[in-house]
C-alpha cells in the first residue's frame, strides 16, 4: 500500500522524529566503525594521522548526514529517486572522460576535497530507483514481460559502465542487489531460474572451450581462474594476495597474536592491509574471536534493518530498506569470502572498516535513507 494512502497524522513530525529514530542501529554502526578506527591505527604502526583520524572525521560527517537525511520525509526521497539515478549515470559517464586512474583502474573523479567514486553512489541510487519503480507499478503487472524489461535496463546501464572501468566487484554487487529488489518486489521466480540456467550454461561453455579453436576467454583470463581455484600455482604472482591473506588468517588462531602484533601486516607481507584485506589483519591480531565478533555486529545491523522493512507498511520504504541492507550484506559477504579464498579477489572493501572516503560516506547516506523510512513509516493512530 502506498505511503500517501495513510493519514498524515500518523507520521511523526518535529521533535517527535528524534524519538522514532532507530538509536540501536546507530549504536551498532558506530561500534563497527570503531573497530575500523582501531584496525587502521594498528596497520599504520600506531599512528592516528595516516588513516584512523581522517576516517573518524569522515564518519562524523557521515553521522551528521544520516541525521539530516533521516529527518526528511521518505516521500521526498521517493520523488528524488529518478534524479539521483540519472545523476549517478552521468557521473559514471564522466569517469570515462575525466576520471582519475588508480591501481590500473579508472574509477574516481577528483572533486577537490576528495576522490569521488560514482559507482559507490550508484549502489544506493539504483536501489532507490527500483524501489520507486515498484512502488509506482501496479502489483498485478510486476511479472509481465514488458514491466520486467524496464528494471533490467535500469540495472544493465550502470553495470556495463562499471565493467568498463573495470570494476567487476561493484558490477556483481549492482546486479545482485538489483535482482534481489526485483525478487522481493514480486517478480516471478521463473525469470530468475532462467537467468541462473543461462549462467550455468555460460560457465560450462567457458570451461569446455578452453584449448579449442572457439575458446571464449583469453589465456590470461583462464590463468586467473586457475589462480583462484589453486593460489599455490602462482604464489609469488597472481596468487600472492590470497596466499598471504590465508597465512594471516591461519596465524591468528582462536584469540590472535595481540593488538599490533600481527607479523603479516607489521612486516608488510599483507597487501592492501588498510583497504580490501583489513579483515585479515583483524583476524591475525584478534583471532577467530575477533572475526566472529565483527560478524555478529554486522548480523545485528542486518537484523534491525530487516525488522524495520518487515514492519513498514509503505512499499517504497520497505523495498528501499531491504535493498540497502542487502547491498550492505553483499559488501561484507563478498569481502570476507574474498580474503578467505572462497571468492575471487575483486576489490570490494569491508563496510565501515576499510579505509575509503566514498564508500564510508555513501554507506552512511544509505543508512540515512533506512532511518528516514523507519522514522516516517505509517503508524496506527494513538
């Protein structure tokens, strides 16, 4: 049922909005961010200036942005969804012509005070666009082919632009996050079954074509697959990252080596120790206990978001909340799987923990939208 079908008197206004703010969610988010500050202090060798202090400032700005966004009625963000999506697409196009290059990829735009990564913004605005689309669309039309094609196009445009950067990890997150919103909106599972069957067919064809005249991938791409399946086949080359990551994870044991005592990170054997592989530093210093504690915090954040989505009778707010929480889940699930060797290394940061301005601020904007949906959800008259 649409938001406007409820009496406006059931929506909190003014100071009452503060009372409806999900404070427990903010506490959990702050706890995860604090873990990030501690680990960034550690990997910098006991220095606050290099990574920890700038990250704390960004988080403070992010919390302020969350409060501002949460206090704005959710209908405003629904009306802004299409514009936000279009702006994100334009920024992705701008990366093609004006983007800065880092680590072999062209993903950022220099806006003076920070390096903006438009693909991070797209993760949120894509969910907003799909949630607004299914809020507008009649429920009986959700699974009709014409109305399924439109959201597929909405997902495909930014995905193709991100793949050109290249950024496979973000492209996977966009497709998966968008697909989950479509599924939860009521799109028939038959469409997803067909896509999965096609995916299995493509993977089978890729492996079957190896060494034949009609080989589908380049030799170096097959070597990357081999490295993922067996990192020890090239321990000093393509398999170096994941090999060192596994060593760090294993050396932590149950309780870890101790704060700032991780040999892999301290001796710089572990690459990207402050960004994509920061979880391995945590596991080395605090062991299984530290790793599972962070995972519990992530699970609690998800639980609060899902509970808010289920209790929200506004279709847009519910889909938006579940879409953003799904994106958040994919962030840490892919990152943790990657550093443990369960998924290819695709360059996905650990949310709220890894160093990064764009990822931190955009994620806080996403949680601000979740809070807006929670604060302004329709309530029964008292």
